[in-house]
């Protein structure tokens, strides 16, 4: 199947050969079976199966959201109401809200109901330009319920155009029925990880390495087990306190460490040395009403590649629009427009080990392309919402067209 995109205003992408954001003005782009076959500066005479008129729009790579907790059952609007009346995230967790209320509702809700609800959420992501989503388990916290969560991700990935990348996060919290924390680490290592990997249900393993959740020793134990079973590591690192998690992310050569609001210099430098992607999640900082954002400028100065993701989840952030998250990263985290653009395309692909096929508009890359009614990429965070997005292409197929445009 050959498709031609024509009438292109310009094409904006990170270019790994030039290590910069580049603007090109091709006459057309040819896509073969969902993959970019050629980007042509001159008109070429070739017979194609489908022609797509870009209507003088700017083309960019599809957004990659490399950190979400998409798979949950009920919302936590009650927690939100408690928070705005003065209770902290940790106070709410200690009084039965927080992650534990999501665990209760996830366990009680059928797989079919959760799949149905996730279908709706996925369409919201797609309409806002996200073409690949990382999705974590972590609201089940029993062997059966973690498998349920990862099977939902698998089903959604098979059923829908959008690509889901699956992360096992049994180490999101300790389940309420477990009194002895070490026995839960044993359950993760001796039952969950072997079961999940034998069913090929996850690519990554993530641990909430934070005071009050999983300490350094527990994180190292889970990471060693994940390594033995060929799961790549991610860490939730130093969100509320400096637990030394950024440094550990470097030691275990995690693919990414995420949050990093309280990380120290030694930790960030160790991440840079070990090529750990620093993923910042500014929408969560905003949603929690916190004042201090992750300092992405400092991370770049220390040599880290920075990715920006939503952290969409029922408790601490329901913002999923990448243009909105980009605006926050430029306003509060010290990123330039070019840096934030790279952070949600190429660097986000790196955070998912997919920068060889995703994150750029380039020959042999998957044709995940956004069409924008704008004059420059400055307008993507500037408009804050995604209204200027006219069409979304996934795997060479138009999957969304904005009727207003
Ligand atoms: Zn998270």
C-alpha cells in the first residue's frame, strides 16, 4: 500500500544526524505499508493507492507519552476535593485514599468494564496528537490483578490504532493485605515477574523508589530480578524527597528515571554518565498544587537527555494533552521550544527504547505524523490546547481529523 502526502507547508522534526530540530519543505512524502519510504523535495511521478492533501499544514512526528498510569477503574475526584481543602498527597494516602482506593476499585471492576473505559481515554489521547502511550500496571498489586492489568494493555494494543508500551509496576505501593513488606518483594520477584514474562506481557519494570514506598535495597532487589528476566528498568525517582533514587537509576542502568523534582547533582550526573533518560512530569506538579518544578535546565547542563511526559493517572494528574504539558515544561522547567519538542518526540522514543523507529519524520521510520494549522512549532505550546491539530496519522493511516479545521 503506497500513500502520498502532498500540499505540505513544511515538516519539522528532530534530526539525529544534525542533532537539531530541522525544518524542511518537501513537495511530498511517500509512505509504504505504514513506514516512511521517501521525503521528496521535488514532485515525483509515481502511482499510489491513496493521496492525502495536507492542506498547507505543518507536519510533525506524533507525540510519544512515555509515562502514564492509563489502566485504572474509578476516578479520584474525592481525593482532589480533600487536597484543595488542605490535605497532602501523603495525608490522603494514610487515610485510605490515594493509590489504595484505586487498588480497591481496580480489583472490584471487571476487565471488560475497564477496557471499555480505557477505549474512551485512548481516543482522547489520539485526538490530542499522542500516537504512542506507555501504560503501567500497578493498581492490582496481586498476581491475579497485575496480570489483569497487563492483559488489558495487551488487548487495547491489539484492538486500537494507537501503540501501547507495557510496563509492569507491581512496586507501585504495598497492597493493604500484606503486613510484611519483604514478603511482598518476594511475591514480586518469585511470582509476578516470572508469570508476566512467561506470558510476554511487559517490556519494562518500574519501581516507586521513594520514602514511604520502596527503599533503595528493595528497589535493587526488584531491579536485579527484572534484569534476570529481561525486563528493562524505569524508576519513579525522588518525587517528594531526595531518596538517592536518581543515583541508583544510573547504577542499574535504567532506561529512564522519572519525576526527579528533588534529585541531587550527584544522582543526575550519574544518570547522564549511564545514559538514563531524565523524564520530567510537570503536569503532576501543577495538578498537586506544588510550587517547585523539576529543573530540566540543570539536567541538560549535567548532560542528561530530557523527555517530557504526562504522568496521566487518577490521583495526581488527569492532564493528558502533550501540548499543555509542553507549555508547562517551557514555562516552569527551563526548556526551550526546540528542547521540549525533542523531549516529546525523539527523547520520549528513547525513553521507550524505540528511537530507531519512532520520534522523527525520516526514511524507514513509522509514519506517525501530526498535521498542524500553525506557522511554527512555537505555536504548539503557545495555544496550550490541541485545537490547531487538524489531523493525526498513525502507521500511515489517518485516524483523526478535526472537523473545525
Ligand atoms: Zn507515575
